C-alpha cells in the first residue's frame, strides 16, 4: 500500500511544455514493482547546465559523474532512477554510472559526458544497470514535452506527493519560463538525502551565470531546510537553460538584466525546498524559525539550524507542547555567541520569554492554540547584533520511526 499523503501536501501545479525539453518515465524494475522508477530527459543541442551537490564526504557515483561532466557546461540528457542510490558500491557503482550515460548518449546522439545522472534510494546495493539500460530505448522513443507530472512521480521514493513549481518572468521584453520538479522526504539536511531537484528554463544563459545563480539560490532555500539533520550522499540540484527564448543577449556576468530572473529562480527553489519539508517522513507540521539579533547572518543561520535539528524541539512541536526551554537549550548548544540574559523567544507571535526570563503575565493558551495548527512559527532574538536568518523544518513523530525502521524491507 502506498503511504498516506502528507497532511501538509500541496497540489502539483500545471507544468506546461517548455521549449527544448522532452521527458518521460518508465518502470524498469530496479527496486519497485508496479510503478515507474526511471526518468529520462532529452535537452536540445546547446543547452547549458549547472549543478550543486551534497557535501557528504561519501557521495554516490552519479554525483561524482555529474561533477566531472559539468566542467563542460553543456548537457543533452538526464537519467534518474529511484529505489537504488548507487552509493558505496565501489568500482561497480562507477561502471553502472558510465554504462547508463553511454546508453543514454547513444540514443540521444551526444557524448556520454553530456548526460547527467542522479540516483536515489537504498545505499550499499549495486545498481542493476542492465535493467536500466534495457528500459532506455523504449523510454527514449516515448519522450514528449508534456510528461512533467510523470517525471515528478517517477523519481519518488518515500515521498507521498510529487513536487513541482513554475515561474514566468521577463528578460528584456521577452517572457521566459523557469520550471522544475524535486523529490525528498527523509535524510534531508541538504548542505550543498535523497534530495534531488531538476530545474529547466528556456532562457539563453551562459553556464557560468547559471552556476552562480544556482549556488546563491540553493544557499537561501535547500540549505536552510532540514527534516532529520542527515545530509544524504545523493543530494543533487541541476539547472538547465535550453536557450530557446528570444530575449536580449545576457552578458557573461549576468548582472542587472537578470534581477527579475534571479528573484523568480530563488522563489522557485524555496518553493520546492519547502515542499520537501512538507513531505518530511511522518511530518504533521511545517515549522519556520526566524532568528534575529545575532552577531552575523552566518551565526544566525547556525542557531536557526540548531533549533530546527533539535529532536527535543521537534518532538515538543509534535506533541503541541509550548516548551520554550527546549528552544533556549538549542540556542545554547549551537556554539554561537549567545547571552542567556538577552535571549527572547516567541511562538506564534506571542513572546514567552524576554531577556532571559518568562514574560510577566504570559498566557500559554494562545501559544498552545497556535501549535495545534499545521504551521508553527518560532522567533528568537539573541539581542547581540543585526544578524538574521530563517530555517524551516518539520515536527518529529513516531511516523518517522515507522518509515525508517522498515525502509529496506
């Protein structure tokens, strides 16, 4: 039986054809039975590419492959499989990646290094790439421009709903589209876990500009989210520009011409990142944590992530317990400058503690009422400086244990 859809799920938006992109999904039987588990994308010649990957020191073979392939700045295809991460598989993993890229390249008519790879699923099991490559010819023959939902569903593992987003902006007087899909539910503490994201635009952008935009966009989105503090071996965000829109030429440095495009890309990446958090394994609540008054923005982010990753904070939220002491604990363990007698804490807009003590006349009732909702807001003011940051997480429920205690079975 498929898992129940997360109560925090959002509907998949309408993802229309995007010039220069054909895609599709197939059932290759890599791990799952009776569902799609293989996705292929074909990109028009001249498509530029950028990528941001996991900082886990034990990355999967597809991550190694993409890091090397992206040095060329071009892409003609993407192959993604679900159910097997192709991680910690040694030479067999590298050979599986190479064979997959070669098979796809032969069908597309490009060099293997122009095919990007991504895998998600169980770690430590050799990828049966012969099943993957055997399924590619029929899949390639069926590719079309409106199979976005099929692609979004084909990369799911423990996800309970497909994740997609679209934005339309202008470069000069020309409208361009940014559109993508993602997957992720557990092993989520992206530090650019199975967290994969693929974004496409019909804009014509140099690879170096794409890379700069993507790195900055990921820093303010995926890298500010966590489900369980575990950074996957497979985290991959890829951005492709097909160049089919007829807008003014973008200079090598990007610059002012891309101001609107950058804002839209950042917004789309945050949208997809929050959909991943909304689908956190066993999640019942989406949590936003705003930290202000830190000595720097970097320090504020580290404090926010310490709160977001605290099992005690997350279980208190699951239990709808207004235990602000756990938030203070998490601030103190972050290793960042903090003064116990200056810290203020609010939940749902109600200040519970100010400058190291309980607010006089504090009424817990509105806080408890807020915590019974699906979205919880936490604010912390350190009272030390002007640094601020935001992080997002979800609550930690018994459902997380149920899912991960039986993941391989």
